[in-house]
């Protein structure tokens, strides 16, 4: 959700597909494994509608950020935009929200990674305690980030290719075995709509690409139509992947089977383990597990690379071996320790990440666009809809934050309760 692009301009006009892939690659990650679990209450129809509506709002909020970005020089960072339009206080709030998201997602991915490593080891006949699996997962991948950005780039490029292959193999098979009865006549209590509100934060977390908008402006120049098209195509690719994933998961598992998955903490290993048992062959089940391992590993690398650079800049650590070691300690030790103490906090962590992400994906873009329109009333590019759109995006941010807090306080129904 918080990976960032360090793209420079080229003498040749960058391709639209390249920008779209940047957005799609940033958006889709291990967080998608939370979607079937948190959607089990509302099930397939309502969850599809929720994702579609959230895609629309998050697309518009990205355009609002683009609208503000066009008033500044190419390469201006999110931090610069916030400070220049909303002032130092909002700059601090926005910066803290981004840092919190990076830290909590690092914990979430260590938690998810530990469950996947433990599940994979179990398939090999090795009983690996989940805390130890988490320590191995974090140590191996943290060493890649410690080495260099180039090492992360090379590893993630290889992972991406393998992810595409394993995703198509495993999900393709599952889509071919979808049971219509599971989708449209789910078992369990005939209550669905009340569970929507508690799931909204997880839908928001599935479309977090906003940190890349300033980079796309630098990549394409001040060409709003091309940036907007890249955002649209990239987020639509993500939406299509999520829809296929929801269809595959909910079309192969009965609704009540999610009760047991949720009872195990809703972690990645519990969901993937259940799905691996329903595919037609052992090697396809292993393919799904490989995809899940690669997804959580690549998400971990992307998020922690951003966090690593943020920590180095914040504490002014140098880029030498000693400085990078200090940065690595501050970056990896706190979330890894948390994952050792609370190994099954994947779903909870994604929810808290969404709570903080409401600030920089909905609230701040709307406020910045409102301020920019006051300062530049004759701007060439404006998101259609006037103030109504601004207030709708702002209101959704507040509502989603409130929904998460109310669900945590047990004031909103959370499946299966």
C-alpha cells in the first residue's frame, strides 16, 4: 500500500502501460488475502458492490491529489504538497499517518509471512512454530533490504514473474470449479448487509496507491490526462484481480467454513490452507501456497524499503554499513518483536493501517484540493463535481475511520458474531 516509485523522466515519452503497472503493482499485495475473510459476513454480492464503490472513491481521491500536484514543480513530494497547501500541522499529521501505516503493514506482513512459512514447512513434514517462522521470514527479507535498493529491485522483479504464473495457475483452476450455490445461496445466518460497515476499512486498504501520484507526475510531466489514465487502468486491474480472488475464494469455500478460518485469527495460512484442500491436485495447492508466499514477501520488501528510507532520512543515518545497520534495527526490530508476541494479528493490523490511511488517501487529498482551488481558481485541470465531490471524499474518510473504531469497540457487527 505504501510502496513508492523513484522514477526519472526520459527523453522518450513513457508508456501508459508502464504507469498503469506501477499503480497496479503498488495496489495489489498480500492485503488481498484479508478480503475474503472480512467479507465473509456480507458475502459475494455485497462485497463486490463494496469494492466497486471503494474503487470509485479512491480513484477520485487520487485525481484530487493529482489536481493539487499540478500546481507544483514536477518531482514535488507528498510531504511538500501537504506543507505548502495545509501547513506544518497537517504535514506532521500526514507524515505520522504514513509512517504508522508503513510500520503496521511491516508487522502485518511478518504475521502473514510467518503463517505461510509455517504452513509451507508443514507440507514438507516440518513442524515449525509460527514465531520462529516469523523470525526466519523477517531476517531473510530484511537482509535483502539491508544490502541495497538494487537488491530489492532484482528480487521483486523475479518474484513478480513467479507471482503472475502461480496466480494464473491456482486461481484459474479455482475459478473453473466455482460452485454457484456457494455464491448465491450461502449457508449460515441469512444476515449480510449489517457486516458491510466493519469491512469498509479493508476495502480502502486495498486501493492505497496515492504515494505514487507525485512520482507519476514526475514520470509523465504535467500531463493530467495521461496520469489519470494510468491511475484508472492500474486501479481497474487491481479491482479485476480482487473480484477474481473473491469469486475464487467464496465460490470454493462455504460461508460457514470461514468461521474456522476467522477463529484461527484469519491469517493468510489459515485461508490458503483451506483453499489448498479444495483444488483438484496437490501441485495446484502448492502453487497457491507459492503465490501467497511470494505475495507477502514482495509486499514486505516494498513496504520496508519505503520505511527504511523514511527512517534513514528522519534520523539522518548515513548510507554506509554502520548507518544502514542502525536504520535496519529501527526499521525491522519493533514490528518483528510485535509479530513474535502476537503472531496472528494480520487482519487486525490491516484494519489499523486502513484507519491511518484514511488521512492520506481521502481526507488530506480532499482538503488539499479545496485549498488549491481557492489559491488557483482558474486552474486548467479540476476534478468534475465541484465541492460536492470534495465533501463526499472527505466524509467517506471520516466515516471509514469511525467504522473501524466502532467495530473495534464492538459497536458494529463483525462476522461471525
